[in-house]
């Protein structure tokens, strides 16, 4: 048994002492979007601090707990507050929650985040479905000895974000008459925002939005064979595109404004998965 697998097993044992809930969909809520967890039929709630050896979020607005329940008839576990690499955690800790939710029984990972928009036509408040990603600027979460219990040494990454799940999100947005952008997400480490020169580089690489999470979580889930989809909330226009200085409060304020639209889309899409 690998070291990481053993650690996940220990965390799972702790979870099972609190709840035997088995989710189908694991949903990670990004900055300012955590209130969605209060919009579901809640079965139980488990604070990260109740799980021995589990990392906890230190970012304002991230409550730091798992919420178990149902969106329509779909059983879900919601991660209300993620762990970021910029908080000082090793990458093993950053992706531990993803591995744990897989161990709980989740087959689908639905990732959300707040991101800076790069593409022409993007505006603050847009929702962007992630169709692919660039993770070259953060450590790969699969570095080190491969945990065979989770997946192969060299996992294929040609379709991280499954096309069938993308089609569900598109159809849900159309049904709700919500404008949905599509694009490629690029993860930096953070916590500093990007410079205008870095943003120009990102655009040259083909990125549509940039943020400080998500890509490493998707790699980890893909390694384990989970199906993955994701939506970025465009909370601001990136440096050099907007003349405004960037701050975390702006991200949270923008998320609060678009929250009803975002929540409706995610809930409808999850109910169809």
C-alpha cells in the first residue's frame, strides 16, 4: 500500500465514522461561490477539522467543510472551500480532498473557480466552461512514486474534461437562457496576481482564463479515472486587459452578484449527470 493511499484510507475511515453517504458527483466550489452548498437538500456536514490529518483552507470566504446531500436525485459531496498551493501546503495536501472524495465513491468531479478573463469579448460576470487546461506553471501532483491503487504511472490527458459532460452543461445553459463562454484554463501558483507581461504570454499560449487552482485537481481526478467537468466564473479581467487594480475583495463581490445564475446552472447540470 502506497503512502498516499494509506493516508487517504485513514481519512476515509474518519469520514465513515461520521457518515456513510456515498456521492456520485464531487463538487468543488471556488471563491465566493460557496453558498451553493446551502441550496441543496443537505444530508450531513463534516468540517475539515473533524478529519484527522486533513488540510484546511485559510482563505477568507472558504468555510472549510464537506456538505453531503442531493441536487434533485443526484447524491453529491460539496467541497465548500478548497486548499490552494499558495497557502503553503505541499501538492500532496492540495489534491488530497480530490482523492478522498473519489474514495468516498464519487465518479464525477465538477470543478468551479473564480478566474481572470483573457479572451476578447470576455466580461466580468461571464461563466466559462473549461474545455482544456494548461498546468505547466505548477508542480504536477503525480510527481514521485506512483500510487498504483489510484492509477497508471503515465495517465493519458488527451480529454481531461469529458465531452459528454460538456454537452450537459451546454444544454443546461441553453435551457436556462444563460450565456456560456468556453475556453482553456491556465493555473499559476499565486498568491500574487499575474503581471501584464505574463498575461500576454498566457494569451500567446492559447489560454482563455487564468487562476490559482483547478488544473492540479483535474490531473489528480483524471489519474484515478474520474469524469471531469468545470466552469470558471470570470470575476475580473486580467492585468493589462483591465485598467483596474486587482484585489480579492473584487473577486468576492463579483461572485456574489453572479451567484444566482451560477448556482442555477450548476444545479441543473448536476441533476442531469
